[in-house]
């Protein structure tokens, strides 16, 4: 117990110290929200990765989908690495950084306003973010409850209050830069922790080959009659597996807290390095989490009584104290990094895109900064209350709560953001369709799930469906509607600017 408490104290002290240290770089809105657009590749890549993977992934998704798909759930982690990280950086990183700086936008709603020449789009986007990031934020705490009860015997509500207060201190004090530096430290902990845990779990079952053989002998007639299905290449439900890969990988392209990482990156060279670092991070962390979860059926877990969230904690119960302490810090790191990213996005969006210029016509830089800091505290408090209520009433599992939020945000924003960076033809009306379809369908799925076809009753499948519809519908609608050519040309002019580079960076024309 002393070792576990000492690890926690050291971890919390480092987080708060960094927050206080970074106060000097957070004296204006640009510095507080974007780190002055001067964040290097390592910090940006780790900030992207740690915001991506939280306790929801490690405890909720890894447990649930490992149980459902077996070892094939590893494909989800690989999809996260190559689609959610590598392709996202390649296709979105540079163009997002260039156009957002050219348009002077600090948030995703502000990008929609300036790209599509619509103040109403900005306001509605900020409302969507506010509404759907709250349940996502609340879901982050849930994965900690069983782990802390197992390791410390601490009540869940006490645990989430401590985590929330400490996160609020370093985010409010140091802003984006404190979050990025802490994300880097937390990312290193996540990398080391997941490797150590996988090694320990497999060693407890005689190594990888023996564990895989044991998994092949597991059968569940309610899922499939095929022998060894949980140790197979695509598992018992390939279509369901594909839906999870799409939502958790492609969906990140439309999540404001993820895309905003590209706004702050320093330069061209940083984007190239960040792409590699972020992809490798995702392979280890996401691939490792889902790979670990794939062996969940080797443990005696009453899923019907305790839910999918009990699977990973059950797998970890027999580990040595030092490893349990590392796991607790790992999950705490993942949750705090994602929580800080979400509340920063929510608070800056509500202040800059909804209150400033609408409710309060003129806000000074100082007032905006104070308002953002206040809302960070408010959002964290709201998420704590929702998480406590959800825990006491057992409303839903982690994956469902996160799936609804993720599906609505990605379904609404992915298509208009992606096409907005690449296609001049993309119109405001098409963006409105995507906003409406994504949020309405996911809201209906939340309250009237039984009215949906069986496959779409899952919020995961439904979220993937809204994204696909948006990606198809937005360019089709844009063919029949016309954007403001003058405004669009002005937005895309940033890609045509001439710059001078040295021969070291590019080959000149042959003579």
C-alpha cells in the first residue's frame, strides 16, 4: 500500500508542479488555448495520443470488445493506429494547421464559421460540442472505480473528486502548454505500463502460445458454434468488428478535442515527426489494450451481473502490488489527459464561439481568459456529478456512454471538416445536413433504441453509420448547392502562397 500511495503522490505532485510552471505561457487566449501555436512534435504527438486513449479504452472498450471479438479485437487497436493516427496526421495535420492559422480560427466551430461564411454554424457547432462532450467527459471516470476499489479500497466518488480537482488545478493554471507537457509524461507512463501488464498477464497463463491455445478452447454457444472462434483472425462478428474500427478510428477525424491538436503544432518538420511518433504510440497503447482485452475470456467474470467494465480489473487482481500501482497510474494518466483535453475544448468553445460576440458583444482578452478558466472548473464539476449519478444508478456501460457522444460528434463534424479542407465545392447547406443528421440520429438512438433496426441499436454501429452517411451525403449535396466563391477562394488561398526554402529541404529544378 505504501508503494502504491507513494506512486500516486509523486504523480500528482508532478502534474501540479508543471501546471504552476506553465502559468507564464498562458497569459493570453492564444497562449492558453493553443500554446502560442508553437508546440513541438513530441508534445503534440503525445497530446494527440493521450487524448485519444483514456480509461474508456483500457477498461471499457478493451474489456467489452475483447470479450465480444476475442483476440481479433487487436484489429481495433491497429485501426486506431493506422487510420485514427497515421492517416489523420497525413490528411489533416498540415492542411488544418495552415488553413486555421490563415482564417484565424482557434476552435472547430470558428473554423466552420469562417470556412462556410456562417455565424449560425459556429453557434450550433458550439452547442453540439457542449452537449455531447459532457457525457463523454463523465464516462472517463467510470473506468477508475473498480481499479481504485481493488487497489486502495477507496470509494468511487472520493476517487473522481480527487482526480477532478487535481486536473482542474493544472489545466486552469497552465492551459494548453501544461496539458501538453503533462500528456507527454502521462504518455510515457502509459507506454511502459501497458507493456508491463501484457507481459505479466501472458506470463500468468504460460506465455503467449499457451494463452492463445487456452483461448482457442473457450466456447460460447450464445455467440458462435465455431470451435476456436475467439482465437481466430476476425472473431465471431466481423461486421460488428468493422463498425468498431470505423467509429473509434475514423471518428477521431471529426472530434474537436483531437483536431485542435493540429492547430497548435509548430511547423512543417514537426508535423512529419509527429506523424511517426503518434502512430508508434497508438500501436503500443491501443494495440496493447485491445490485445490484452482479447484474453478476457480466460478469466472467471460474471459479465451479466457485473458488466463488461469488470473484465480488465479481474484480469489484474492477481498482479504484484507494484504492477497494480503502475496500472492505477496508467489508467489515471489516460483519464486525466483526456479529461484535460475535453474540458479545455468545451470551455474555449463555449467562451469564444458562443458567449463572446453573441451574449457578450465585446469581451476583452483578459475577460475571455478568465471566462475560459471558470468554465473549465464548471465543466469538470458537472462531469463529476454526472459520473457519480451514473455510478450510483448504473445507467449504462462505459462503451455505450462514450459511443453516443463519439457518434454524434463525429457524425456531425467529420464530413464538413474533412471536405472543408480539401473541396472548394463543399457548401454550407451540406454542412447543415451533416450537423443535423449526426446529432438527431444519435439522440434518437439514445432515447428510442428499440425503434432502430437490430444492427443499429448499438450506439457503436449507429455512430459508424452516421459518419458514413455524412461522408457520402456532403459531397452529393454540395453538387446541387453553391458556396460563396469569393469566400471559398479566400480561404483556400493559403495553400497557394509562395514560400522560399533552402536546397536542404527540397531539390531544385535541374539545369
